[in-house]
């Protein structure tokens, strides 16, 4: 049950614009943004950052961006974001359901490249508290990515760091589309709806 009730998608002109933008990118209105809409200036600022990081011009392969979002969210334990990032990885990241289902075995699965392993190692370590990323992790990243790409990668992880804390703290209600995806593809790796349940 959400701790703060999200606004209705048609609550006012601002919310309608906010949800139109997020629905265009995500495929459905996200309850996390409908809750943020109680504080319009923050919602608008965060949506702009999230849009740039997730869907803007990039030098980092989109597949890697989607994978690091998923692994960082899973590492942090936010079931809401795990369902969202898994769904988006297959929807807009070009990642097969098979690869998503194996994402937590990235170190040993033949589905992952050395570059992906380096990025996911950082995502997993950055998702923990305290942050466990090491200098050695960055040396490995620099074998595969430019400084600009690494900044994008850390930006991607950091946007989800905010969302992981936001959605877990607010107990944001998970929407039906990512619930269905997670039940079909992520439950076998430990996903459960937990506090993000339907009303």
C-alpha cells in the first residue's frame, strides 16, 4: 500500500503533461512520478534528469544502460525498480528475456561480454550500502569505456539510486505492466512484489 497516494493522471495540467512525457518513454503512467507530482518543481526537475540519462543522446550502448539500471536496483533491493528496469530492458533496450533472466549471473553466463561484466560489477557494488566500488573496478571499466561513457554509466546508476530510495521509502504501488513482466521473467531469481503490492 503506498504511503503517499499518487495523484490521478488527470489531476491537473501539470500532471497530465508529466504523465504524457513519462508514458511516452516508459509505455505507461508511472506511479513514482504521480507521487512526485505532489511537489511539481521536484517532479519536473527529476523527470528532465531521468529523460536525459535514460533516453537522451548517448555514447554508451543502450543495452548496457538498461542492464546497469536493473543490476543496481536489484543490488539495492528495490522490487519496484527491479520490475521497471527489467521491463524497460526488454522494451527499449533490445535485451532478450533470456539475458534478463540471467543478469544476476553476469559473471559466469556466456550471454555477457567482458565490457558488460565490468559495468555490471560496478552497478552491483554501487547499489549496496555502503558503496563497494573499488579502484580495481574502475581500472577494469577503463579497459572497455571512455571517460564520457563511464560518466554516463555512473549517471545511470545514480538516477536509479534516487529512484530505489524514493520507491522503497514511499512503498510506491507497482503498475500492472511491470508486475506481469516481473512475475513471468524475474520471479525465479527472487523477485517479489513485497510492499509495492496492488491495493
